[in-house]
C-alpha cells in the first residue's frame, strides 16, 4: 500500500474532535458538586435559623456572590489549564477582583464604627467554624475536579490544582452561606478569604501527585 492510499484510508473515517466535552463536563460537574455540597451543609449543619427572611439580605447575598464570583472565574481557568498551549496563569489575577471588593467593603464598614467594635465585626461568633467548614465542604467539588483533570492533559499540575482549589472553595462558600450566621463584612473579607486561600494552596499541593499523562 502506498502512502497516499494509506492517508486516504485513514482520513475516510475522520470525524471532528469534540473539544467542548470537557468544558461541558466541568460545568455540569461543578453544578452537581454545588448541589451535593449544599445538601451536605443542610444535612450536617442545617440552614441558619432566620434563613427564611435573611436569604435575600445583602450579607447573605454577598457571601454567595463572593463564592460564585471566585468559582465563575476559576472554573474557565481550570478548563484552560487542561489543554496544552493555553496560558491560564495570565488571567489568574482576575480572581483577586471579588476578594478586593469584599476587602473594600470591610474597610468601609470598619471606618464607620468605633475601633472598639472592630474585633467583634472581624471575629464574629464562629470564625473557627468558617475556617474549618469551607475547606472541609470544598473537598467534594475538589474531588470532582480532580477526576475531570485526569481526563485532560494538564502540563502545570500546581496551576491546575490552584484553579481547582479556588473553584472548589468558591462553591463551598456558596453552600456554607446557607448556614453561616455571621454577616459582618469584615468577617466575610477575613475568614472566607483565608479559607479560599487555604484550599487554593491545598489544590496546588496535591494535584501534581495525581496528574500523570
């Protein structure tokens, strides 16, 4: 068989490669993980006692918006990190935008009250619970994203892991907002940000150990 005949034979059954399946799978997996995480929060901790009247208030919406913004920015970067040749690291600083907005809101809040109240606004009542709960519940979406990452071709394991950690923490933030009773902006900007950063570091640390191709 000559070379031209071999090429013709191989191209006869050629079909376009579906490059969007991983993108669709990522968003579907993220939505399923969010639903599962919210279910776990409600099952293990329960909704905040005043959720019926508080769920449309600014503090609760701010928590959900912070988590949704972080996840909404990190998930496309995670997808891009699974395709060689793309450079998602250039857009990673965009994740700082919602965090900076939360920090600005927190500083404005602190500027409007006496310094004696700062400690109460920053620490609230359950800052330790926030630091534990958000990373703990973020493990569910993190595992989902890890399984998806193994189906791609990441060339930078720490970057893929950091994006996955950011997205997972964002989804967990949305879910934990169903329970969290601390509504002060300084609390949100401090402890949620630390929890998100810890999951980012965890993802960057553990993903390279599981990604091989």
